[in-house]
C-alpha cells in the first residue's frame, strides 16, 4: 500500500524518509502537548437549546463527513486505478446527462434534510417570549455592564486576571498563568437555574458580541440597537460558566471575559437583595426610557 | 516584426500582455511573502498564552493588514496575472484589447500598496479594525484608516479596469471558430469573475467612502448617535464581500479545469455544466451576503432566507467537484506537480466547502460565528483553493512562459511541504473554533494552547517552504531543460500551439478553431 502510494506520486524513497523524519521532529517538539486534554468540539452544554444545537451540529457534521468520505474514496480509487503507470488507456467520455441530473438532485435532497431541523431549531431560538427575568447587557471598550431591569441591580464586570500574568514581554521571570487565565472577572453575572433569562444586548461605543459557549449561541451587542437572546440553564447546572467577547472591538478585545454564575432560585433572590439599588438614578432613567421606546429594536424578531 | 523594448522602459511602459502578466505575478508573489510575514507575527504571538512579542493593538494591525494584503495584493493580482498571460493565448488574440489600460491598471497597484503599508508609520499605526473595516470601530482609527480607504479606491480602480479589459478581450478578440461554448474554462471563469468585479468593487468603494465622510465630513451613515446604522455598513460590505469571495475562487476553478484533463489525458467532464455552475455560483453570490452576519440580530425570515440561499451554493459547487472527479475517472493519470496541486485543491477545497455548509446552518452558526472555525474554513477555500490553484497553474504554464522545464523533484518537494504544513496550520483551527476560541484574539485562555502551538509550528513551516517556490521559479527562468511547444502530453488549447517560451508577440496571424 505505502509502496503503491510512493509509486503513484513518483515520490522517491528518500523523500519519504525526510518527510517521516520531519514529522517525527515535529511530534517531538510538541510532544508535551500529547498528554494535554485536547478540546476539539463544543464544550458540554448546560441548556436544553445548547444540547439540541450540539446534536444539530453533529448531524450536519456527519452528513458532511459522509460526503467527504464519498469524495475521498472516489478520488483515491481513480488515483490508484486509473493511472498511466498501470498502462491504463484513457477513456474518452465527457458527459452523462443522467449522472449530472443525479448529482444535482441528490445534493438538493440532502440539503433539505439538513434545512428542516435547522429551521425548527432557529424558530425555537428566536422565541424570546415568556421569559422569567430580563437582563440588559451593554458592551463597552472593554468591559460589560449588566442591568437587572426589574430588580434595581446594576454593575460593571471587568477582567480580573492580573496584568503581570498577561504581559510576558520580559521572559526572564514569567508569572504562571492561573487556571482561569483571561476567563475571570471582578463581578459575575448571576442567573437562576431553570428560569428563562431574556438578555437584551446593546453597546456604548463599538460592536461587541456576548458569548458563553456552554450556554449556547452568541449575539452581537451593537450601539443603537437592542438585540435579544435567551438562555435557560438546566435545573442541575448550578456552577460557574465562562465566556468572552466575540466581535473585534479594539485593543482589548481578548480581555473582556464573561463569567456567569448559575445559582438556585433562593440564592438568586438572596443575591438580588444584597445587590439591589446599586443602580444610580441616572442609569435607571436611561434604561427606563430605552425600554419605553416603542421602536425597541430595528432588527429583532417579535 | 514589432519592436521589442528593453530595460526599465520595457517594464514601466509595457503594453504587452505577457510582460504585464509577469509584472502582476511578481507583484502577487511579493505580496504573498509580505502578507505571510504578517501572519507569522500573528502565529508567533499566539504560540503561547500571554503577550510575548507584540501588544494587542499591533496584533490587530497584523490581522487587518495580513488580510488586506493577501486578498487585494496576493490573490486578486495573482489571478489578473494569469488572465493577462493566458487569456490572449487561449483565445488566440495577439494581446489584450486595451493594452494601455492594462499598463495603467497594473502600475497604480504598487502605489496603492505603498500607501497601505506606509500607514504603519503614521501615529496610531496601520488600520486595526479587521479587513472588514466594520463601523463604528473603523471610525475610531487614526489617519491610517484614511490611507487604507484611498488605497482601496486605487485597488478598486485597478480591478475594474482589469475586468473591463478581460470582458472586451474575451467578447471581441476570440479566434474565428471559437464560439463562447468552445472557450477554455479558465476564460469562462474569468469572464464571469470580471462581471462580478464590475458589479461589486463600486459597492465597496461606496462603503469606504461613506466611512470616510463619517470620519471627516460630519455625516452619520453608520453612527447611531446621528441616526445612522452600524449594521448598514455590514450589509453594504458583505454585498461586496461575498461576490469577492467568488472573485477569488472562480479563476482557480478555471485553472484546475485546465490542468486535470491534461494529466488525466481525457477531456473535461461536463464542460457546459461547468459553465452553468460557474454562472449559477456567480448569481447566488449576490443573494447570500448576510450569512456573514447571522449574529447581528436579523429578523427570523431574513435568517431563514440567507440560510437557504447559502445552502443552495453547495449544489453548483458540488457539480464542479463531481465533474473534476469524473474527469479523473478512467483517465490515464500521471502526477506531475501541477496535477498534485490540482488534486490537493479538489480535496482540500471540498473540506472548506463542507465546513461552509456547516456555517450556513444559522442556529449552529451562532456557535461557530467569529471563531477559529471560520478562520479554518476560509483558509481552506482561500489558501488550499485559490493560492494552491495558482501554484499549480504556475507549474503548469511556467514552461510555456520561460521555455524551460522546472525541476520536477523540487516541485514535488514544494507541493508536499506546502500541503502538509498547510494542514498542520489550519486543521487544528477547526477544533479551536468549536471549543470556543474567537478569532482576532491577541491572547487566549490556556485550554486553547495545544492546538495553537500546532498551528504556529505549521505556519512557520508553511512560510519557509515558500522560499523553495521562489528558488524553483528563479531556477526555471534562468535555465533548465528546454520545453517543447506542447510541454505536456497532448494538452488541449491554443497556448500549446505557440513556441515555448511564448514569443513576445503571438498570434499575429489569427489562428482558426474548428
């Protein structure tokens, strides 16, 4: 098999040897990573929507993989069987209407099979009605502001990773990076488990995007717009989830993380009580005015 | 016999399609190295978590200018170079229809790029808002943004003039007997590309001009405080941006469609369906733009429309892939460097196309959007699609251009190094994106370290391997085994009826196609 392969590509043996040595070298250079835990797929989802999203992602991926396998087999079968070095005389056909109709029609069917669950999923995700609580999230260069509109809670959330862990320009004495490097903030967003949380997104300066991978989906926070998304963390999802800004927003784009604490309803209420009234009157009136506007969003789905 | 100018004058004042083609190709290759150098700064910084070499602002300048240089400096002029060299030779014309325009459209390019690159030296450095130049972030930029806007205008003028030249040449200067449906597919793909260029470059010019007036003349097209709309910019940009994607890939399809039949020793399968598929892709490219903006908060109906239309692109693209595979099927294949490149392009472009289908699915795109999954996707279509097709094309036609055969062993080396390092660089980026790493990040949480290291090692290998490409080209230009007129075994096309190297003036007597 390998020898065949060599012959096919007219590769001389020494080329293969060098290639092998090269890849061995490469493996050695980065061998310490071999033991590390590679994350290569969506992280484990903590919402029902997130799990359905992952299933859809896997479904689409496997369909694509099947197509890739089909293309690969076809191509390599040609490469092995239909080459001059085996003395094959070339055929002379150049079209086949039947075949061309088949490989136009079959992909259309495959696409329809993918489009149906995708459409259902999308309709579900865009339905922000019947929410239990509403949090308004505002992106700034480079921090997030969270306002719990009904509960008088309002705070900013800024990265809390120490600067000396980030700046490694002077490599003499690098400060070791913590487990949650670039994924820790001074104030956490707190949401109750099992409740539908509607998130209103806007920004104060440039476009940002709010994304917590384990809670599914992201959405842009755009100045002048109020976008909507919603999440419902599982009842048993109590814990801390980390996310980040996903739309280039300038110098510190990589340094405005999101940390969400999912807590029980009681803990949530306790937390609200402890943090209520932190909103300044000015912010409250601005928020109220924004909410009162009939043209709440140019672009969200109702 | 017409005169043959020499020295500096030959190049500066050239109206010869071959010389101008050569200029374009050299320019494109230099930009590939410049853009590649920026990419290596990015990969060096991303080798480890933490900031080791550059500050985040400079990092953003690198990502921005890397993309601008690669898109407008390497890929687009590269294909114009191929068009200049090959379209007259393939349609049997003595030159491009508008030779002076041709000279002008090349020679304004170096000025455009001088302007763009010199923006590194103004206060605040080069543009840092990403090659998409999204408002309002671009509004914040320094004077470098204005320099980039002017540079983009010049590049646009150059592209439009080049496109006009291609259309006029193809429609008016074909040899007798060469009907439209007998044109080589490379000519067809370029004809359609030229229409795309004329349609969308002015749109891009409009978008950046609105940015310019927002920045300096008190307008508020994209500023919500003045009643403007940041999302409007994205709509206009991607109305240009998506056809632009096909501008960069259709000529590559043309090159592949020339190479595969030659080395399969069998006519191209489904010629007319190739033409219709190309036209279909071009048409669809105008109605899919908002799939780049699924997360901006479009209405459900809009998201569904753009999801369905985007998925449809898979159909004509699939037709092309299947046609290439059928061309290879029951052929009598050999695997010279151009063929190796073409096979790799078909294989790797299919990976990029399939990840494109995944990205088209709106609900899951909410996870993929703006992550490294997208970066991996578009490098699979842009590098292993467009750039590797150009490399294959260069090996394919280099004997015709120079009169010498390139060194086959070195060519294969270049192919394998490029392909292997390309995959080491970009395949892990799929995983990074799925696991949650956003693109355009100067620094990242530690769980993304391993794949970033693979990617960085691969990138340096990929970059260094390209020095071999330059070496092979220089070696072939300077000497080597004499190439025959046909170069390959019974290749199809008028370019193989002229001597190698193609003389300064060809087809002074019109050939006839039966």
